[in-house]
C-alpha cells in the first residue's frame, strides 16, 4: 500500500500522498536524487498574529535512504509543544490489527472475483498471483478490507520510513494528540456502502503492483513540495469517484479543520502533521483554515 497502511492501514494507496492514480503523461522521469528536499509546510497564525502552529504534509512510507528533513522542519519540531497526527499509536501494530480484524470480518461473502466486473478479472488474477492470497481467501472479509490487504501485499516504499513515525519518535516525552485514531479511520472504510467498497477494491486491483519506480515518483512529488501534482493525484484513481473522494478526503478534511479551529486557541503552538494529500487544493487544510479566519503562510 503506497503511503498508507501505516496510518490506519490507512487510506488505500492514497491520501498519505496520492490516490492510486495512473502516472500522468510526462511524469515519472528520473529526477536528481540529490536535490535538496522541500516538502510543503505552512505557518498558521490567528487573527491577532499569534503563531498557533504549523501544517506539515507527510508521507506514510518512503523508499530506504530518502532524506526529507530541512532546517525549517527541524525548527518547527523544536518550537512546537504539541504534535497533532492522524493516529498516535502507529507503533501498536497489535492493537491496529485487532481493530482491523474485528471490523473486516463478515461470514458468507462471495469470493473477490464475484465482486468485480468482468473487465477487472485479469487484473485481479495478476494481483492475487503477486501475493500469497487466493480468490477464496476473502469469503469472510469485507470488500474494503480486501482492498487494503491486497494493496498492502504489493506496496512499494517502507512504512517504517514514514514521516509520521519519525515525528512521533521525535516528540517522545511531549504531548501528542490524534485527529482520528485507528478505530475511527478504519471505521470510515467499514461504513462505506458496498458499492463504494467495491469501487475501492476495483481501484486497488487496477493499480496493480506498486513498483519501486512508482514509489520513488511519489516520494519525489512529496519531497519537492509539488502541491499542483498532489492536487492532480487527488482527482485520480479511487478519488475520481465522487463518493469515495467525499468519504476519504473532503469530509475528513472538514472534520479536521473544525477540530483544529476549536483546539488551537487552547493549546501551545502545535505541529500538525497529516498526509500531504490533505493539504492540496481548495479542499485542503491550508485553504480550510484560511476560511476559518487563520492567516496561512506557506513557509516551505
């Protein structure tokens, strides 16, 4: 699973950075791997000019050896007295797995091949062949969970290199708050209508194996702070479905912005670190916080 799984097994192939989209024409050429990192970050200030914190768009997995921390990021980490993330207990894999197993299981379901249209059968066979699963392994697994399991089975990048995990380690001994948590984030998938779950499954199957080249491409988009490319990714793949886009991106961004608006005046300066896709475009957190009266300045 691309930049996810590490944040709730999180938001299949998407939203930590991108959206299970096809590679846009003209993108994907090899870039200068030694270019200085510039992942996007914004300063948040209240109406009276008080700095309330920083918005930092993260990526939930990265290829080994990827550098990303800049002086501005280091300063924000040092200056913040609170870290706000999607899920605080990322290292508690046993607890997350327990939640996943509880929500994912329903007996008596059809095999995956009967949940996808004829045009997706070849892609499903290819994906199953690339994993240790068979079609019949999912007869007690809901469609959303099958999508996440398959995406996890062919993911590129390494969630142990995820920026969220690195920041949580840096904030050890300091307060950390979460905007969702594993139960709530996985619950977003669990409450999707079956038709939307099957759209999610189809998008993951069509995406296929997440190659090392694709992982590097996504990492480079994030590392360079290219928000225009991120915004395009937010309209591709599974997020090209209006229903999935609303459930997995738009509604969550609105909820997070409301939470932050209520929280920030009552807490010390905070570093708000969530998947970079949640920062992109007019529905991203920088825009939503501006709508709530904050001065939002991109500082990197």
